[in-house]
C-alpha cells in the first residue's frame, strides 16, 4: 500500500443507541470511541466515529483519498487484514456496542 494512504472508515453512531437520553451522551461517546478505534489496524485504517443525526446516511462509509469506495474496492482493501466488508462491519458494530456498554457503565 503506497506511503501514508489509508482506508478511511467513517462510523456513524445513532444517539438512540445510548439510551433515551442518548442525545446528551453521543458526542462524548464518540470522543471516547475515536480514541479506542485509533488502536485498531492503525497501519491500514484511519477511523472517524461521529454521531448519526441524519438517518439517511449509512452507518459505515469506506473512503480512500476522500472518495467513497464500492463494495468491491472496500473488500479489496480489507483483504489486507484478512477481512471482508460484511465481517468487518459486524466486528466494528460489536466494538461500538461493547464500548457503549462500558461508556454507560453497564454491568452484567
């Protein structure tokens, strides 16, 4: 992979996923989540975790050099970490969910 070219992964988190008062927490959660995600695949991925205020936008977007990737292009990039888009998205959302539980202090 050339120089400092990284796959940009934009993850949008719905405020409602942080509970009924999620609007009060989503921005703070995104700050924490960004710190966590920067440690995942740092050689390949530049993460951006943001609130999802517009539900017409997808939960996850993949870009390279500020251009949105097709599914085929995304899968080609994710092959570098032995992943495909479906599994990667599932793993990412599992991390999001687990971090929400920790952020809200849920104990099981």
